[in-house]
């Protein structure tokens, strides 16, 4: 677990990552809060808070008496949200800095291409 970030948010993010990478497919059951708590050596209430956050935003849904499951469409929804966050966190600041340096979009793209190919 990371220092400085609430543990329940880290639990929620780890589950989201598993949904995005396909290791937790839609309609599959997620680990129980007790399993998450035991694995991460945290309080079950903390694990439940992370799981409940994902249920509140529609990423997970509850089957009464069985557990929590990945909602249909959750992967696409999470990927869209993460792409928007990526743009806000990285792309917009990158372009703002590029403008300060007098670089146009084509020059930034060329720099990205060179970086991607190790040049």
C-alpha cells in the first residue's frame, strides 16, 4: 500500500485496474471484503469502503447473499474515465508547456514518436 493515500481508495483503484486489464471480467465476482482485508492486512471496514465506493459509482453490483460482481460495461466506463484523467493530468499540461516553448502539435508528436522508438 502507498503512503499518503487513503487505503480504501487504493483498494478501489486496484480493483479498477483488474477490471481494466481484464483480470476481473465483467459479470465475475470480486474478492470479498474479508478476503481483501486478509490479503492486504487491513480492517475489513476499510476494504468494504473501497468496494462500496465502486458499487456507488456503478462499477460493481451486489448479488444478495452471494457477493459483489463487476457490472456490465464497467471496463469501457473505467477506460473512458481514465483516458479523461490522463488527458487532464498529462496531455493538457504537456501541450501548455510546449506552447510556452514555441512547439506546435506536429513537433510534439514528432518528439513523442522519437521517444517511443528510443531515439
